C-alpha cells in the first residue's frame, strides 16, 4: 500500500443503488457546508471539500442529487461508503475496484452501517476488526471470514480504517473523525448543532436487546447532576445517594441508559472536559486535572491517554488555538 497520506479534508461520500438516505445525509451535514456560526469565516463555509460520488445506474446517473462519477474518488483523502437497504446484493464491481485503489493510495477509508460490505468486498477489512448494523453482522461474518466482526460496537477504528454500526452510529463516527481532525471543541459545536451527544458511551449491544421498561427512569437527572459536579470527588456511592437509588439499581439503570458503567462514563466526561480546556485555555495540567475532577495530573494523564491514545501535552500542541 502507498503510505503517503492523502488530504483527509477532501471527502468523497459514496452513494450506492438502494442507498440509505440518512447514511448520506449525516456525512453531508458534518463534512459539507457548515452553518455560518460554525464556519467562523472558513473558506467555503467548511474545513472540508465534500462531493457525492456513485456508480452509474441503468439509463443514466444514479440520482438527481449532483452525484458525480466514481473517478472523483481519485482526489479524495477521506472516502465514506454509505449503507444500502439490501447488503446481501453484491456491490458494483467498478466501485469495489476503485475503493481498493483509493485505499492503496493512502485514503482514509470509512463505512457507515452496511457500507462495510463494500469495503469488505474490496478486501480492505481483511485481517481487521470492523462493525456494521447488528442485524447484518452475521452475514458480514459469514461472507468475509477474514474480518473480525465486532457487532457490539458503535464504531471501530483499526489501522486507519473506520466502520460504524447501524444508521445513527454514523453520526458518532463522523463526530469522531471531526474530533480527530479538529479537536473536541469543534466536535462539540457540531454535536450541539446536530442535537447529538459529542460521544456516546457503550455500543450497539445496548440496542440489540430491548431495555426493560422503567430501567432508564431518573437517569437523565443523574447525568445532569454529574456534569454539574464533575470537578468534585465522585464515587458510585455518592452518585447513588444523590439519585436516591441503591448502588445496584443505579448500576442497572445507568448501563441500560448509556451502555456503560457510572464511573467509566464519569471518566469519559472528565476527559472530554479536559480536551476542551486544553484546546481553549492556557491553564496548567495540574489546574485542568483539578477542574475536571481527576485530583492529580497523573490521574488525568492515565485516563486521558487511555481514551485518546495521546498525552494531554501532545493533545494541546495539536489542537490549541
């Protein structure tokens, strides 16, 4: 593979016959033209150049939506393959070939929902972990045994190849890519515009089984209280006391609502707050650690590195204003 990185800001969103409309709309919103209050004077209204591409259908172009020919993939540094309603049908042969060529040129390869089937058909997922919609995960595993299918995840990143689970998990992945490219503060701003959490904890396993009625009762208030008290020492017991639930009930309801444990969720929110402070202030690491509730700079470094795979100081050098 050609390891020379392409410009990830040049985005091609691949639309296939039988496409899922929401799979196309989300990356267009995140990587297309931004509203004025987010664009903040960026040329073209976005830090990205986004184009829709797709194979020709019988009798003419795929869609009357400005979908351009597949040769536009040659220019793309980020290729996002959106999902289809019937992934059991083989993907377009020319698309498969051009996806492989884009990967060999060093493009960042991304799939949303059942778009993973096209990446797998191109051999891009061989030897990698990947995810797709839980309903189709068994088919992906059967069709492509060299792929390690992790259907419990909302999205998976493996050696620069990104796959996401069903439909709305594409939002999680697009925000993750935005965070990688431009930092937490920009991802937070886009998430607020989309009325979406910047990062959802847990995986799609929380959606495979139905949640027992009432299991999420009272959790939204607990979450709000935690966010207002992140800088304070928080334990499962202290959150339990505030929620007026036993620790056992709190654990069950919190996991049903978020897909993760109380303290793992607290640590993730503290890291997210630390990211914003590293990007937007000149506060020292010790001060940031205390403002985020870590208690010490060492605790901040441990949790920050575990979740972001980089240190606070390196993160600041990358994303500070």
